[in-house]
C-alpha cells in the first residue's frame, strides 16, 4: 500500500472533549464513553460542532499508556464543566495522511509520516491527532473507515 504524506498548514481548532490517560488497547473504550458525554454536553449548552470527532494524542505512548483528549471541534468556545473541557489545538504546520482501513493498521500511516519527515529534514512534535470521518457503528466494513492523521511539525 502506498501512503501519500502531504504538508498542511492548519488553523487553530477549539475542541470540546474529555482528557484521559489510557492504554492503546483502551482507547476505543474511552471514546465510547467520552464522545457521547461530550456530544450530550454540547447539545445541552447549544454548542455547534465544526467537524467530526477527533482524538488528540497529547503525549506519545510511554510505559504502555498514552494521554489523549477526545471530542470534536466546536464553532464557538463555551465553558466546560466537570470532566468536559474546551481546549485549543494550536495553529501549526503538519504532515497529513488520509488513511482508509481498520484502526489496527494505522501504524503504517504513522511510519510513513515519520519517514517523510526524516526524508524532508523535518522534526515532528510529540503530539498528533486523528479525525474520524466514519462511525464504526454505522459502517461495519473496516476497509471503508476513513481517518485523517495530522502530525504537527516542530
């Protein structure tokens, strides 16, 4: 499979969501809990979404755990409450890949980004995020799952 890595300049994004420290294997469970909570909170507070759900990997995996913030971008910032927070992913330049397939295969896209960065003399930041365009509950065929991966450049 050929993976096309592209350069993108990205504006800042305001995201409503939930932070969690979990294992890689536990990410799906965190999303299953956090995304409905964020969507319900947004609905109760009149927040409009500006895009599909995403997971921001704030810190790379270490000692079997990863720190993530999962939710969705919102049009206008609102105040969070309890575990629901509003954060801003800063404006940045990033390496970008559109990945089609099961989540278990996304490591190939991350490896392609790392190779692209090395070949182009670019350094990658420690954070990155994934945007989920396909809801697995609505599309059981994993080969059709579309995920955008953004890895900011240092």
